[in-house]
C-alpha cells in the first residue's frame, strides 16, 4: 500500500476489499456515491525526460524519495491507465474506458476489472469521457461499431468532440450514429450529484467530473494531474499537454480548490488507486504535496 492509500485509510474513507483470486477492490465513499478505481494497464511506460521534457533530472530528486511508488526507477515513470466506476442509487457511471483490447501485451483488462467489481457492461448507465485521447476511450466501441456498454449514454464536451472526431475513426464514430452520444457545453450536470467541470489545457475540451454528495466532494480529474509531483510543481507539463500554459493554469486552479475545500482527487494515471488529497507539509507549510 502506498502512502496515499495508507493516509486515506486513516481518515476512514479509503476501503480495500480482497476479492476472489487475490484481486483488491479499492473504493471511496462520497456521500451516497461509491467510487471504485479500475486499472486497464499499469507499468513503466515512459522515461521521465520523455514525458516531462522540461524538467531536469536533479529536479526529480525530492519526489523520488517522497513518492517512490510512482517511479519504476530513477529515470522511468511508473504509470497507469485507469478508469473509475461510480455507483449510487441514481445509477452507474463509468469515467473513461482505457486503452482497450489493443493495449500492450495481452490487451487492457478494464472489462475484467469491472466484472470483478460486480459491474456488467449492461449495468452502466453513463460513460463520461474526460477527453478523447486513445488511452481514455479504448473500450467504448466494439470492432463491429456497437457500443461496449449497450445501455449507456456516452458524454463528453462538444469542444472535445469537434476537434477530435475527425481523427478517431471507429473508436467513437458509431456512438453519434447510434444516437447515444451526448455533447456538453462547459459546466453542466451529468447527474443529480455529478457535474462536468471544464479543465482545458491537456486538450481543448478536457473536463473533470465533480462528485458532490452528502456534504462531501471528489473530483475525477482525467489528465489534468498525472503525477503526484505536480501537486507541488503545477507548472510541470507533460509532453501530451496540448496547451501547456493553459494546462498549468488549470492545474493550479484545481490544486488550490481541492486544498481549500478538502476535495478527494481520483487521478487515472497515478499508480495504485489514484485516490489522494492535496495537503501542506507541516515542515514546509508553503508547499503543497499529494
């Protein structure tokens, strides 16, 4: 268990349940909404200087010691392509659909993880796509063009669809034709306790999903935050941030908001569960940490 998960357990929020075959279900409760972390693939995917090209080697030193679980070695990031399933009396929402069956190795395991969590594809009412990069929509459509989640509406920002759709091909083209695609215009409710929050920069129409229930809040942040070091270094952009200045502004806004309102964050590229909080270190009160 990494230090984030250990800390959340002390707060009585983070829950681990051992499932059949040794699989561990990692969940948090936010009011009436249970959020379960799922992993499509996880491993050592990128060298640090590839994914964070503007960050010098020596700048990583304090974070190698603080977050050893987020590195494969001193030069390599340990990453994850994750999704989250949200369950409440209102229904079941899946946030992002991973890399899909064409993932590295034997393919992504999102559907297996969903089954282990007790969710069948037909149980999903809404698929919320934070953005339309290939590692976030891979399990959206079958090879025959039919939706993987047959009873779901697929929700994303219109600004994201307009710039991405011409390049996506089979990955999402069938959704529009089948009438199951719903396009949002900025901040909009997605459900009774769920709100899409525009968080642009990584992509033009990137959005995060705010869960607000029973006086508690969590934010599924997509790719606005991809590494715990960014809690301290919000100007550190990844290679894939399309508008780097905007991405940094968005990240700073989110970090300040999450700290001020004690919002739990669920970040799909951070190893393990991706659950965490933004805090101040008692020894360094001027600096935020994950």
